[in-house]
């Protein structure tokens, strides 16, 4: 897990070759329960681990990209955030699924903890976490997808120029309507992470030349 503070964009000059599925956490992988501040409160959404395992088997990196403003709001510490992430990884691992990376932004402009009270470039829909993941993991953004349940996930994808797949778990149903009202591009809206991963893998298959399918 990497906690992301202020991230400064820089040009990417190397050829990137690895596709990623950028994944929101709460409401997408884990049950939406407000601010999850304790490891014992982490609950995987049914089928989430199987979906991530399918990404693993297909060679697509599974990378969490998550705003965690509970730190800025004084509801948890960075240590608490790390413990919640460790619990998430442990539950996924128990079902044979693994994450390739995880990036969290603890900042929020309306926070109560001075250290984190700012509108940082890491906070979705800004692209700071994506830029750091690209550098860390050698990701080809053009081959990648964002999967989440909130309007910020859709805005993030639109800014990055990648497909946004909105899951109807968590806040997805309400935020799909909001995305439509704002004229944002949603490539697909699907019931859950399992369906989102199938969409991603089907799209990747369609991109391949016929002799590679």
C-alpha cells in the first residue's frame, strides 16, 4: 500500500506495456459502510475476490485507487488506514486473489486535521494516484480501465481518457444518474465487480488482432 500525499505530474517517456484495472475500494471491492476505520469492519462484496482473481489470471494488474478522507476528517489515522488495507488484502488472499498495488489519498479540503486539509492532486478525480501507479508499475494507461461506484471514479476515468465502468453496488445506482446529468462518459454500468471484470476482459479480447484471439 502506498499512501499518496501531493503528487506532481511528470512526462512519461518510456513505452508502457502493462494493462491495469484501477479499482475503487469501498462500494466496489468492499461493502459500503461509511468510513471504514477498523480492520474488523472490512467485508468483501460477494464475488469481488473471484473477479480480482480473474484479472490476475488474465495478466491485468488489479490496482486500488481510493480516496480516504476519513484521515483528514480525524476519524482515523494513517495507521488505521493501513490496517484496513491489510485486512482487505488478507480477505482477498484467502480466496486466491492478489492486488498489484494500492494507492490512497488521505487529504480533503474540508478536513479537520491540518496536515491533511488541502485539495491535493492525489484526490480523485485528480490523476495523482494514477500517475504514481503508472511510474511504479509500468502501466500502459491506454490499455487500462477504471472501475468504481462513484461520480469521482467516472470523472477520474474521463480525465485519464480511459473507459469508466460503474458498478451498481455501493453508491453506483445514484451516481450513474448523476453522471448522466453531468454529461460524463460511462462505458458500461454493470451489477458488480464480477460483471465489470468480464466487460474489461471481453473488451481486451476485442482489441486483439484476430490471429491473437
